[in-house]
C-alpha cells in the first residue's frame, strides 16, 4: 500500500510492505524538508495496527532526495508509537545523519516527575505571606515618608539641592496645565450637586438653599476631593512614570554616584509644587463648582443671580474654606509621595514603569479618601 502527499514544490512519499508476517518495511522517498507537506503519522499507525501483529519495523530511505528536521520529527513520533506498542524499530535503513540525530533526541527521555508541579499552598500560609508582604510594603512606605520629610526639612533650612528651573516647570505642570480638566470636572460636580439638591428641596419649597448646599459642599469637601483625584490620575501617575523611566535609564544610580540625593533632587521639588498648587486649584475648583450650581439655581429654579450670590455669601465663611485648603495641602503631599514612591520602587522594564504609574494612582486615591474620612471625623469632633 502506498500513501503520497504533495507539497507546493516537491513530493514526500511513504509506502509499506511486509517482508515477513511480523515485520513492516517503511519505504521513504522524495523531499522530506520541513517546508513541505509531509505524510501523516496516522497512516503509519493504521498499517501497524491492521492485519497481523507487527513485532519489527525496518526502513528503506535510499530514494530520499532532501531531508531536514521535518523527517527527524516524523521519525521521533513514529518511534515513540513503536515504544508504546513494544515494537522493535531497526534504524539501520535510515540516513546516517538521521540516525545520529535520533540518537541524540532519544538519548535522555523526559522524566515523568521532572516538571515542577503546581502546588497550592494552604489558605493560612497564603494569608501569612500576604500579611508579611503588606508589612514589608508598609515599612518601605514609612521609610520613604521619613526620608521625604527629612529632605523637605533640609529645604526649609536652605540645604536641599535641586534645580530651581525644575521647580518652575513642575509648578506649571501641576498648576496651569491642569486648569482645563479641573475646570470641566468642577463645573460638572457643581451642576450635579445642584440637581440632586433641587429635587429634594423643591418638595419643601426651599429651592433657595441649593446655594447653601453647593457652596458648603464644594468649599469643605468636593473642591479639594475632586482636585485631589484629578491630580492623582494626572500628576501622580506622571511623577511615577518619570521617576520609573529614570530608574530604567539608571539616571537615579548616576545621581547617587555623584553624591546627589534623589530625595532632594527629585522628590522635594515635586512635593513643593503640589503643596503650593493644590490649595490654588482647590479654590479655583470651589469657584467653578459654585458657578455650576448657580447655573441650575438661576435657569431651573428661577432664582435671581443676586439671590444666589447673597445666599452663598451668607452660607460660607473662612472656616469652610480653611478646611478645604488644609485638606488640599495634605492631598498634595499624599499625591507627591505616592507618585515618587512608586517611581522609586519601579523595576527596570517598560511594563514595570506602567505598573508603577497604575500603582501610584491607586495608592494616592486610597489614601486621599482615607484622609478625607479622617478629616470628617476630626471636624465633627471639634464641631467645626
């Protein structure tokens, strides 16, 4: 019986004969290169399994014109099948080079237990490992925070070394360049607060108090909170990516080699820029939020602009604005420290820089929300 399969450029042939009842002779001919369409091993298995039992397999390869690893791969699979069926395979009829390659391929069989088994650790061990990892990360964060404040203390005493031009660029990046997104988000937040308040207050005929709701909410909470979240995603991630890229390029190692503290040169100007600009952005966000509420109050609740202005002026005082500004300064420190920390911890690859930026955003938002909750508890306890 003969099976022939044609490739696009040559023909690989395989045929079978039985010199004796228990022997199968496989005759190979044609082009057996890996770029051609080679015969299927299923045809050989069918010949072995059909008819009288085969005890011995022989080869005739004198008519092979070209061969490469395609023939070797075919023969390795065939010999594995013969081993499973306890069939003796005589390789003398194969080309000498094929015999040497087969000897190398079959010299050391794969151990059944060589592959590493995927062991699932018990739940308590996993929990302990996670707790230890969280403890280590918390320790690293406290170390970084302490070094940051030491470097910031050197700034107050005039001993910190960094470029003043870098601080100017960072002030522009954290302030002026962020006005667009802060304006848009704050205006929408003011509109949303006014809409939510109007629906409830209209039931009692107290639409005028929408001005109180929007003004106090923006001054105490939403202005600083929304500015902090915006700057976390915009500036905190940028800080992490910048410092992470410097880690990849070994620029931080170069600073240490030259005796320049990365904390003073990189972290201090970023902290200072956010501490200065976050209160200004918060006041700007407060103003835009109040204007957004005024749009709803004037055009939907039939309040006059003067009524809305006077009600807002009576509702707000310096205490409300002071709380928002204090929050914004704390949020600025959190964003700067989180971004710089994740950047310093970044690995030396492109994917590690992306992970650092993502982690910086998550960390800063988490701590901002936590700090905001702590402020709420403190102000409630102090009755302010």
